[in-house]
């Protein structure tokens, strides 16, 4: 976790609001779905500096964001004053079980190795109330960055930047990660970005929308 924290602290220190202030397309899609389900309490692991959490908090949701970078955490508190931010990792199990109606997670799960990914998902399931919803986006094997860098895990996981491993999900792989959920929908979504030296580019992501199964 220390390597991951250092990587993101350095990035946010240098680049600030890396992806701008507008919410992602994925967050806007999730907002519509959550509104249809009358969701009230949302958890956002990997909340960054708050560009997605602000969309939900501005629309009347109670939002808790967890962010490992202390730099992003400080920016987020100013940018989105309505959300409660926690500086730490979702893997630290800092939240009560059965306390949220939904989890929105944008481009965070793929930053972990397999064992930690499964733990991440288990914790998110535990904090959800009965029939709670999840909306996750992750890098897909169709993304332009796929295959760049050294292989750090057996299947589809590469480290293109020191301290930042990325796992690229196929449809089958994504579904297998969420076998303990009732899957409502999966698919591909393209997110446009323009930041730093990279300039304008498009990430090809997979999303999954699912419900915690009733006991």
C-alpha cells in the first residue's frame, strides 16, 4: 500500500486535478441508475479529489469517499465539501457493515493484484445493505495501454509505470470476480481524457452493475 500511496501522492502533487473538475461519463450513468432505485447512501472507494463524488453529493446523496492519497484527500475536502472523505484504503476495513445502499467505484479495482482485488470486492459487499447495488468500471483488454510494461501477474496484469500495476479485465474475468453478486448488466464504456503529457485520449473500460444477493 505504501508504494501505491507514494505513486498517487506524487501524481496529485504534480498534476493537481488530473482529470479536470467534470465527473466521468460512468458516474453520470451510475447517477441515473441510483436515482431510479431511490439510493440514499453511497460509498466511493478511490474517490480521488472528488470529481465523481461531487456529482452524487450535489444531487442529494449522502456520500463517503475513501482515498489513499493524502494530497488528493486535501484537495477533495475543498472541492466537494458535502462528501465525507476518509484518508486511507478500502482494504483497511474502516467502515461498518450493512451501512450503504450502493458502491460506485471508478477505475480503482484494476490497480490491485488478484488477492487484493477479491478482498476489495468482499469488503464492498460487506458494507452494502441487503439488495445494495454496485457500479464498477475497470480497464478492459481493449484499452490502448494493454500489454505495455512488465508482466507482474500471470494473466493480463502489467506495470507500465513504477508503482502502478494495472489488471485488464475481459468480460469473463470481470463476471468471475463478482460471482457473489446478482449481475444486472455489463458492457463497454469509453471515457475521454485530456491530461498532462498524454494529451487527448480515450480509455476503453468495462463496467458492471450488480446487486447484493438477499440472504
